[in-house]
C-alpha cells in the first residue's frame, strides 16, 4: 500500500513509518516538524526507495491538496497532533488549532481527493486517537474502556482529540468517507520525546536528579510498547472495517509509582549507581484534572483482527531503558529544546 502518514517524525508516527517501510509499503511522511519532531527517528528508512518526506502543516489546505494529488496514497494514517497534556494546560490554543482545525482541514482535503478518484471503497482515512477521550475510570478492574464508552474528556488535550474523533466520525456518516479509528493507551519505547514520563524518569535517574511523581503516584495507566502500537495500526489500516473504531491497549495496567519503581530496578541492573535509583523518587504537586485510571478492553481488536501486544511492560521497559543507554546523542540534542526539563502544566 502507499500510506500517507501525518506526524511521521514524532514518536509513534516514526515507529509506523519504520515498520511500514520494513513491511514493504510505500510511505509519504507529512510533518510540520514542530518542537516534538525529530527526523533522526526515521533516519534508518530515509534512503529507502519507497520513502518520501514532505514538510507541511496539516492546517495548510493548499499543501494537503498538493501532497495528496502528487503522491496519490491508498490510505492516510493521521497521527499529527499536539500530544503533551501538560503543554495543553499551559497553552491550549495550539491544541485546538492542530488537533481540531488541522484534522478538519485534512478531512476536507481527503474528501476532495477521494471524490476526485471516484470514491474508491478501498481508500482509508485512519484516525489515530487516545483513550484519554473516555475520561477517568474507577479503581475497579472489571471496569474498562470499550469502543462504546461515552466520551468524557477532562484536559484540553483530550478534549481536542475527542473533537477530532467526532469530526472523523461525522465525515464518515455524512460524506461516506471510508474511515477507521483507533483509541490507544499510553505508549512508551525508543524515540520517546524526553518530556514524557518514562524518558523523564530514565534520564533523571542517570543525571542523579529527583524523579518527580505527580500526586501520590496512584494514577493507573495501561502501558503499550510503541512497536506493538505501530503493528496494531498497520493491522487496522489494512483489515479494519470501514466506520469502525478499535481500542488498542497493552494489557499492562500499572500505577505510576509501580512503573517508576520498575524502571529504577532495571536501571539498577543495567547501569548500577552508588545507591538504588528509587532513592531519587520525589512526590510533586499533582497535575490539575489528573485522571485516576485508564484501562483498555482490547476484546474487539483481538477477536476481530487477531491482534495482541507482543511484550509485557517489564520486557518493553527493559528494551526501552537499554535503548536510552545506547542512544545518548539522540536524547541530549532534544533536551535543549524549549520547555524540556521544566515542570509544565501546573496552572490551575
Ligand atoms: N503518546 C501516546 O502515548 C499516545 C497514546 C494514544 C494516542 N496518541 C496519539 O498518537 C498520535 C501521535 O502521538 P505521539 O506521541 O507520536 O506525538 P508526538 O508529539 O511525538 O508527535 C507528533 C508529530 O506531529 C507533528 N505535528 C504536530 N503538529 C502538526 C501540524 N500542525 N502539521 C503537521 N505535523 C504536525 C509533530 O511535528 C510531531 O512530529 C497523536 O495523535 C496522539 O494523540 C498518543
């Protein structure tokens, strides 16, 4: 397939690009190269014959029209977004513009392109979203997010993603655009931007800094290894049913405190310090509106598309820690970017 991937220079998009090229697909990577992007993430495939890069903003309708007309993709995998919850608390405007207006602009460009091609049913607009649109769950293992859970977003980030999900669904029902949608739990793995929790902990531990845990660390997330997410997305874009949404989870619920303690234990083995890294853990003021628990019921994608995560969180975290130990030049360069290493999103 020829896949147009938006946000392909980011964390998850770059994993999709690398895997898609590895599977023999052609890829057009469309990315505006914001602060969160890094073209090194796709350096391993940049010279592949099936790979093309277009620096463009999804809010730029003329650019989207030109790129679609010139590359003629079979499917669009839409990952470009502002993605950091803490930044959305400090400055929601760009989240509204990129995640909502940008998705609208891309949908309209896709609709024109698809109509111009004779409305082929084989075309796909795959919208990649988050489980955060469903809000917060009680502390009850029987209760999980399913594809029919009512939307209840709590942060500017999740509200902007929820709005984009509704737009995609509306473009399917109103215009017949052949869409598929996915809502995924928290990702981690190689190339994760150093402002997100797991790299913050790994790099903070190595630097001998306090390891900040929001609130009391009891918030629960369902952790998914990024390569497993990319595999799930490539499964859905090829096999997903038109108009259907799929929840993707790692089957790996952990509290933030458990997660950080696991990371410290892995670091103690792989890069022993003078004292156990867990001694650096410090509890800091909670994020406003911090959701208590996210958990995904992945029954639909498992039973209908035969997809399951391939690694446990312990296996994935070990690979991730090793990757950060082996790729210091990558993360050192990104630590100099604006806002990285600062506590963001405290404003109530
Ligand atoms: N990270 C997670 O745990 C997670 C979980 C579920 C869903 N998601 C969703 O997956 C997608 C990718 O997340 P990520 O963590 O890789 O994000 P990221 O912040 O690492 O990457 C986003 C990419 O989008 C690009 N981008 C931003 N604004 C753009 C614009 N206006 N035009 C073109 N490109 C633009 C950036 O340059 C960057 O390369 C997002 O839609 C996010 O909501 C993320």
